[in-house]
C-alpha cells in the first residue's frame, strides 16, 4: 500500500482524497480529458467511487502536479503479487511537455523499487499516438500478440 507522494523530476503525484472530488469530477466530465479514457464523461458519483482512493489497496489513485498545479490523474492497480498496471491522463493543456513520461517513470520507480513489482503493463489506445510515445519514452515496450488492444510492458532488469 502507498504511504505518500511519489516524485518525478517534473511532476509530483499525490494520493487522492475526498477533497479532490470537485477537481476530478470536472476533469472526468470534460470530453477532451476522457477522449482516450473510456470516451464518455463520468458522473460525479462514478468519479467518487473510482478515483478518490476508495478502492485502496487494490487501486492507488493520484493527482499529478506540475509546479504545484494539478495537471492530471494517475493510478496503479494490482494484477498479481509482483505485477500490475498503470493508467495516466493529463489535462489537454499539460500535454506535450514531457509531464506524462515523467509521471510514468515516477510510478514505475515506486512500484518496482518500493513494491518490488517485476512487471508493469499499460494498454493505451493504439490510436492515441501521443500516449503510446509517452509510455515508450518512460521505458515501456510493446508486447507482441496483444490481441485487439495495444499492450506495453516494463520489466526491471535489476530492480528499478
């Protein structure tokens, strides 16, 4: 289970709380924010149930900060004892500045270093070229034969 913020070079990821409902509900109601996150805006109730930390310890949720300002949402979730997945979405105005790869590397360092995961996966939409490039910049590699969805993984060589 996570104990506090996770830091990157450009970003800081802070665990979500009930106090983040207004911020996250606004983001998840914005079609530009959810374009590649299910594609449909979410209700305030759905956001509260899924993204405020109520699913801990199976899913750890974070607000992504850059220069102290909230710019996105990230989460990691367990798929086994030593593996799991990451999800990350930035507000449209924060994209294209290297914040996504930085936040992804921070989460990878946490789950591989602190939690000792041996495999981390992400499954961006193949049409979301910006996200695919961001994950690849963070060290993820395509997994052959992923079926209908694109699957990328990160496997630490000797820890993170």
